[in-house]
């Protein structure tokens, strides 16, 4: 940069990055300070103190993050308390429920927004305000590529849904009640009544869906203060945590502790095991792979299987279990789970408060053993996300066994193939559809390039005629994702996807499909010779290149086992800027 730090003594022990903007006595220093003073900023804020960017995904179109202005105020109080200069800045927000065609299409776009916003501005440290599903990975990915001192503050989950005397969970009960309407057990008026009962406070989905899983992931990675994962959004302690995080990030800047000083491969191992123990979302696999790619830390699909394999399900939360995030926090939250896992984890891994994850959880207590179980009495003995491979998924596919019907984890059935999401929707309830309870529903062309954006549609609805007969689960296979709040025997992320000629494109109606989760196998019982003939005859349709961002996406996105990042975004580029036009 052309700007030179002035001879002004720095506020901390060393000149900070922001001094290159605010510290000079020349025309540039005037310009950088003067325009900031139009917000009433006093001169003393430019004395070399840490400038903390508060990266905010507030939006009324992202209901899960709609309370983030108040959270940002709490972070600012902490930054000021510690002698820093807080500056809040917006980035694109991703509301899972409203965005079309799917929020995942925009995760990498937001990560670019975050990365460039941090690097281009006079920021010494960052607090990331994350909530709804994609906002957490997008912000962590962008910040990781810059690698400044960083703390994540999650927005917290909504209070438990309450409907006619029972707790209901975001997403999970939406899916189950929708099936009840299709099976004639509930009316659509009942469903409208349930809407307000399900979402009755600020915050994100209060099941262990993707948002709660990713909030747990950042805590397990050491990127947040303890208890970040589970404090409800409206609980005053969420604001205390936000203020403490603002205070702590100033400390990180003074000590020059960056993301890369905290997170290493051990941290990812902890995160993968924690995902298993809490019954976390399958989406975490793609997001963690992408985050590791940004941090240049090796992580593979096989690591998820190997690390998660013998981890028991300790937390009895929907969609795998009975309770909700509010119950989880009152029972002790993630520190109680980490303490219970004990030596299964890498307890010397670092965290943003300067202590190891083991030190942070030494005194953690569990207050409700119905919600957080012991290693001796788990909800399930083995809960890790399983990675399946075979001639139907040569690069892998995943399943969350804890959310599946155990009797279907080893299964053989005839394929019922849908060419697309639209095809599935048009025919799934057709009374003439040739399907029975043992059939394997297959949907293709719903992957990253094929849809595009890999929507959360892998948990296909069951055919109405089977629902009416009492069928509640079937094996479903696709190159899509599924909501972290969803459940069922659902095999997802089949790679390579059908739209680029993956083997899923070769399946025909009536083919026998075999799955064996214990053996980690997914197999199409069709001879290699027949498959070769089908491949020779396969006409892979041209992927639509519609221009704009969508074209960048289909041209650059990597397959799910690589984290679905853009090929040119992988890696840590740092926060340096070599040019300055001022
Ligand atoms: Fe935002 Fe579920 S829709 S977290």
C-alpha cells in the first residue's frame, strides 16, 4: 500500500493493519478519517486502536437473522469496553426459506462478499454474525481466506414451538405434518394454525438442523466462545456472549491470534465427532469440506466416516430424537457434550478465548440426562454420518443413519426413477405409479450443476398411496441435499452428479439397487457390460449456461466431496492489498 503509517504511537503493542488507512497525516489520512467523522466519530477513535469489523447478515428477508441489529449492538459494547473501534458492515444475507431457486446457490457468492469486504477495508479483526443455515459457512469461508483475528457469534435458535400441548420443531414437524395432511390425518387449516406456533420468537430453526449444527461446529472448531451453539436467541445470555465476544476479539487483535493460529486438523476432527454426537445435519459435511479448503487443511469425505464411526449419539434432539435446542441449552449445551465425549476428542485443540477446548469444558455439567445422555447410555451407539461408495456413487454419497429407519439400512429394492424435481412432483402421487414399500426412489439432475445449486429435496415425499397404507419411510437416493431438519432413509450428495454423466444417470426403472450402510456400499445390480452400453447411449444434456452469476456457478463449482466451493476460491489469500488507487 502507498499509505504509510504515521509516527502516531499505536494503541496496542504494534501498528495495526488499520493504521495504514487512519494513521497518516497526509491527504489520504484526512480522507479516510474525515468521511468516517460524518458518523460523529471522535478523533480519538483513530489513535491506532483495533478496528473491529462486525460482519452482519441482518435482513428482514432472512427471518432467522432479523434480530441481528440488536446482537451487533451487544458486540459493539464489548469492542468499546476493550478499547476497540467497532464498525458494522452488511453482507448479502441468505434466508433459507425464501430464496429461489435455493440458498445453496449463493453460499459461495456471500463468501466472496465477506472475503473482499474484509480485505478491502481498514479492519484488524472481525466478528461474524451468523444464523440461518448458509450464513455460517459462507462467513467462515470468506473470513478464513483472509485469516484475520476472528470470532463467530451465532444468533441462537428460536424458542421451542408449541402446538396443542406439544412441542413442535422447525422443519421436522413441517415435514411430518405435511405428510399428515396428505394422509388425511390433519387438515390444511390445522397446518395454518401450526405456522405461528412453530415460529414464535426470534432466532433460527430450533431443531438440530443445519443452523444449529453449524453453530455447534464453530464452537467445536474453537471459533466461538463456549455455549455459542445453544443459547436461545431471546435469552439475555446470548447478548452477554455477544458482548464478551466483542471484548475478546480486541484481545485477539492485540495478540495477533488469527484463525490459522486456532484451527488445525485436530479442530476438524473434533467438529466431525461433535456433529455425530449431536445428530447434526448432513449439510455440515459439504460446509466443513469447503471451510477446510479455505484454511488449506486436508479433509476428506473418508475422514467423516473414520472419525464419526464409533461416536455415539448423545443428544436426543429432533430430527433424530425428541427434544429441541432450548432443552439442549438448559441441559448444559455443547460444553456438556464435549465433556462427555472427553478423550474421544482432541482436548488440546485451541479456542478463541485462549484456552483449549478441554480447559473450557472441565467443569461443564449436564442438568438433564434425558436430553444429553452418557457414553454408557447413548441414544444410539454409533451416529456418525456414513459415506457410501459403489458403482452408483464412485466418488461417494452420504447418509445420516441416526435419522433413518434402522431396518432399511440394509436393503434391496427396485428403482423408481425420476428425471428431475419437476418429474418427481408430477408423478409421486400418481395412483398408477409402479411403486411399493420396498421400492427405491431415485431422483437425478438435482445436483450442483444439474439443478443448479443442489437443493434440499433429497427427502422426497412418499407416494400418497403408500402413506395411506401406513408406510412411513423408504430408501431414497439422489444427487441433492436435504434439510438438516429432515429425516428418513435418505442417501444424498451422490457424486459425480447425474448432470455431468455420473452413474446415477444410468439407472433405469426396475433395476435392483442394493444398499448396505454397515458395509458402506451402494450398488446397482446391473452388469458392467450393460452399464457400458447404457453409457455409450447416454446423451448428457448440455448444462444450461444462462449468463450472470448462475453461469459462474455452474462453470466453477466443485463436486460435493470437495465442498462445493468454486475452484478459484479454495485457499487462504490473506488480508494484504498490494495496490491502492488513492
Ligand atoms: Fe433459517 Fe432454518 S430456515 S435456520
